[in-house]
């Protein structure tokens, strides 16, 4: 029997190739190449977000041997929560949205992605992980770090995948006079949440440099991007730019910067230039942005290679982001 690696998550994973899921895909592929059998374990309640039903992406199913989601009913790729708190949260959210449509003004809720799980949910998640008798457990994000203290499997190696330091993201938002849309914590607090891990795995070398001095007794890895061969696309003579992403404040701000300030200057000098917008971020273009010359909205795609080639340049007009 091969080695077993459990990856613990607390969010919806509907596609392996969008947004933060890209980092998770690199981790999973790296572990598979190292000979691990991959099992995904979801936090029973908070992984649903604001909905009581979730679909796991087909690419995750192909790369993992088992999906474990405590307290759910599995219907193929769909998982239906059987927990009252998940449904109560959904009905509260639905009620607020109905009142908002009726004209009531409510502030957007503060995200709790940086907050550790409740003791009850953390214990349930830890028990589900222990049941798999893993050789390695990787918790995604610092907020799941405290779950590692509850594991009972003897000799298990414990790691945390960090592809965003919440403390640094908040710092950047404040520096740009933007509201922090999640529960804020300091770098010292975030480091304390990672104390139970033996290894810390970073998607960003910059974040490794920030956090590693606070945890000198840990092993700190940089998860380098996987380079895969792709088809060479012949030049077409059509100048093209590519902007891609999921919906979060940083990407929305970058999109506004691109459409309000950058793209009008580009088309003023290169009238036939084309702008391809890929990913769920395309749904958030204002009508006047959609009417700008050369704008093409493609949504979520399976293969980004179709947008490559010598005529294409990728755009990342970021005004605020974590390292």
C-alpha cells in the first residue's frame, strides 16, 4: 500500500484551474509525483460557504482517490449538507438578499476565511482525517493550522499550504485605503496558527521571507510552479492581451484599473488590439466596459493554451495584493 496524503480544505472546489485552486493543483500534482495517494477532506460546515450544496470539480475527482465531507449526502459530484447550521446560514443569507432586492441597504458580510474553525468543527475534521490513517496531512491556509493539534495519528507529518497570508493582504488593503473584507489578524497571530505544522509550503517566495523568521524551527518550502510543455501557437498578426481571474477585491480593483485607465490608452494607439477576459471575473464587467473596442469575454475555459502565442501578452495591473 502506498503513502497517503490528506489535504484538508474549508472552501468550495468546483474547478481545479481557477484562482487559488491553481496552487492547490500544483500541490496535488507534486504529491502524486512523489508517490502519494491523495484524499481530500472538507471542513463539514464552513467549506460550504453560504450555500447548503456544493459540487466538487471533475479535475479534483480525477486527481484524488477519495473525497471525504463529513455530515453530507453525496450525490455523484454533488454534496448536500445535512447540518442545521449550514441551512440556517443559507436561509439568513437568502432573507438578507430578498430584503436587499426590496431596497434595504446592508453592508457586505465580513468573510471568515482567516478565522480558525470552531472547536466542534475542528474536532470533527480532525477525526475524519485520522480515520484515513495518513502519512502526511496538508492543511490549506493558516486558519486550518490549529486542526493539526487535534490529530491522533501517530507519526503523521503535518504541513500547511500558504498561498495567501491574511495578515499581509490586510496590510496591503489598508495601505491602498481599501476596506478589509475579512476578519483581520496580525502576522504574529498568523504565525501562531501555523505552530502545529512541521512544514510550511508557500506559493510565494515573498511570503516565505515574511513568515519564516517567526517560525525558525519549521521547514519552509517554496512550491515552484509546474512547467508543462504546450503547443506552439504560430503568430497570427493580431495583437492581443489576456486578463484572467476569479472574483475578489484585488481582481475587481485590477479590472477597474484596466478598463478605466489602461485599455483606453492601448486602443487609442493600437485600434485593432483585442482584450481577452477569462474566468469568472468576466461576469463583473460593467456594460460600458463591455462596449470598449476589442473586448472579448470568454468565461471559464478548460485550456488556456488557446489564448497564448507570440502575439499575446498577459496583464496583471495590480494596485493592491498580498506578497
